[in-house]
C-alpha cells in the first residue's frame, strides 16, 4: 500500500523508524509543533496539506498514486474537526492528542490520566521539538518579553502566561522505546524538582504508531473518513466520526 502521512514533528523519531521498515510505501509531510494551540490554524494547515496531496496524486502515474492519507494527529483541540478528503480516504486516530500515541492507546492514556493526577507530560519528541516547562525555557522566554516589551513588563507577562501551571501537580515522563535519551529524562526530573511536582516515569509503547504506519486501521482505534464526508466530533470515547459533507 502507498500511504501519504501527515504528522506533527513531535512524532518524527517514531514514525521515521517505522516507515523505514514498513512493508508499505510511506511518504511523510511534517507540520511544526504548536499548531494545536490555535485550532483554526492547525485545521487550515492540515486541510491545505490534504488538498496538496490529493492534487499531486492526480498527476502521478497510476502505479505511484497514494491509496490513503493518514494523520499523525488526534483530536488535538478540535483541530481535525471539519477536515474534508475529496478523493482519498482519511485515517485519523481516535484519541485526544499525541500522548495516547506515545502511550500505545487511548485507553492507556485514560488509565494513566486517572492514576497520575494533574500531570504535565514530557517525552523526547516534546523536549526536542516544543516549548516545555523548565527554568531554562522560562528564562529564555522572559528575555524575549523583556526585549519586546521592556523589563518592567516582562515579569508580569511571564506570570500571566504561566498561570496554567497551578493546575499541575505531577510530571509524567514517557520513555521512547526506540531512542531513549537519558538527558531528556534528567531534564524532566529537574523540571519536576524546580516546580515542586511529583515525578512519574512511564514506559512508552509503539503499538499505536505501528498501527498508524502499518495498519490495520481498526474502527476502535481509528476513524476512516471517506471522500465526500467530513470529520465531525463524537462526544464519546470514539472522539470523531465521519458525516456527509453538505457543501458537496
């Protein structure tokens, strides 16, 4: 099978490892981390990439055409809601976000969510590709605020942007089964100490990633949205559903 895969950069190591060894032919398109902070921006970037893939696919020789588009995204702040494949089926994991992918299933994420209360999740992908809470990152951000808005405003702005941290009590560090970096675990442990959080180490699991790249895309773990439909919310553990696109 020939697969077009669109993924967030935090998944790069796991996906690249699996695609290199997959029986399928997989070509990846990567989007920068952080788009889920602005769901409309993520939705627009994903739809534009889907449209580009489908347009390119029409120009390819028949034997080189993709058969499916797979997303390395979950619900991601509703950023996938409204996506419309027009000529290829679109496969999306039934999960809230990438933490389920790193843990191997949405059910395991729900279990860890119950057991590790108030956890902020760290792992290699996030620590390499994203802004994550640490004294060094906050010092860097404060310097940016000071340069842009002046010293008098920098501390106030940093306090406002960090207001969310009072909701967290734990640091959940997810290991990488294929590429563990001791310095990342050490960094997560240091962040937990700096912020007064309890540190919990949790083994990562490649199951969801393996299904994403190699299939089968079973209905429990994935939505397959056919051409002519669009992705809509499903307010249950299934997260998403395919509904007819009324604009067609």
